[in-house]
């Protein structure tokens, strides 16, 4: 999976911006620090405030779970403001994607 294309294949909430680290052992080109905002997702050189796995990004993108639920389950270790920003970003897509399954 090309993470940049995947993340930029949808829209996000305008008021949110989060910076996170991704480590992909299968496709190393996906690894790095990403900034996600209403303008889309881009690689950046800022210090990330938390880490997301590809599985967690996929669940958020397809609407399988909210960031708050994933954080409560120990899948996201981040400050409440970052959890809220993730939920705001992923919940405002014009059409909410749904996979029908959880990962």
C-alpha cells in the first residue's frame, strides 16, 4: 500500500492537524513522520506526538472504530487533544467509508 495515496484518497476536517510517526516493516517507504490536516496528508520533519500503525490508520480511514475507542483499547497512545483531533479529522469525510469489518 502507498500510504500517501491512501491517506490522500479522502477528505479530512479543516480544523484538525495531527503529526504522527508510522513504521511499516513491509513497505519502508511508508515509514516516517506524517502531518494530517484538512489539506491532506504530507510527510514532514516535525516531532511526532504519537505513533500509529497501518492497521490503526486503516480502521480510522474506513470508519471501523473511532480514535477514542482505539485509544481506550490501548491501540493509540496519545494525548486527549490528539485523540480528539483524529476523531474530528476522520469523522468529517464527505462520505463516511465503511469496511464492514474490524482489523
